[in-house]
């Protein structure tokens, strides 16, 4: 993973934590959890819609799965 993507993920996690979310989770993953739990669906729709413009289909679900499986962790911690 490149430095730029790493930095964007760190900023995403910081913003999520500032908004009351888990400190090691991205906003996209949180939006998917909200949709699954029935809490709210608009954040997932908004994020996935923006991501689709950039060619990233199912962004929130993929982010959630990445978090759940620890794909963002360094190889030594997986």
C-alpha cells in the first residue's frame, strides 16, 4: 500500500473517531455496519455513490470486509 493511500486511511479513521466511531474503523466500514443494523442507510448510499463515480463498486461492503479480516494490518499482524 502506498504512502498516499495509507495517509488517506489514517485521516478517514481520525474523522470517524472524532465523530464518535471506533478509532481503528473507517467511515465507509461504519456506514456499512449502520446499514446492516438498520440504523441508517443514507451514509452508505452517499459514500458508495461517490466511490462508484471513481470506479469503486461496493466500496462500503469491501471496506467492512477489509476491516473484519484485518487486511489493513501489516503482514506481521495478520
